[in-house]
C-alpha cells in the first residue's frame, strides 16, 4: 500500500497521440480535387445542378429513416389521440390529489 504525501504527488501522463497516416494537406488536396471534378461534370451536364440536390426536404427525409417518427406520423395521420387525450382521467386524478394535498398543508 502506498503512502499519500502532499508534496510528492505524481501527475498523470498527458495524452500525446500523433496519427501516423493522416495528412491534413493531402486531405484538403483530395477534397479540392473532388470538388473540381464535380464542377466539371456539372458543366458537362453529367451531374444535376447543386441546387437540385440541396432542395430535398430534410424533415421528410429524416422522418422516413426513423422508425419511431414513422410510427408517430402514421398515428397522427390516422387520427389516433395523443398522450393527454389518452390519459385525461389520470391527469384529472393527479390534479385533484395535488389540490387536496395543498389544502391539507394550509390547514
């Protein structure tokens, strides 16, 4: 077992990781080249214009990819009720109990 001394505390080693295969200049060069190739293809008419690609509706695309949101949307469209309408009685009982508790404290 070690003894704790206030004057000789060892500090933890610092994290000093240097990636071996990552070169930020090379990544920037590849990205620039990729953007230039896409621009040339757009000029030639091989790729659609950038504005057509960006016009996708993000919300509908996101909802279509998530199971929970798909279920919620289908429930809302079918007319099924929400949490409040399903639990009106429980909410009412909770409010009544809260009021009784408050009046009991004020006595």
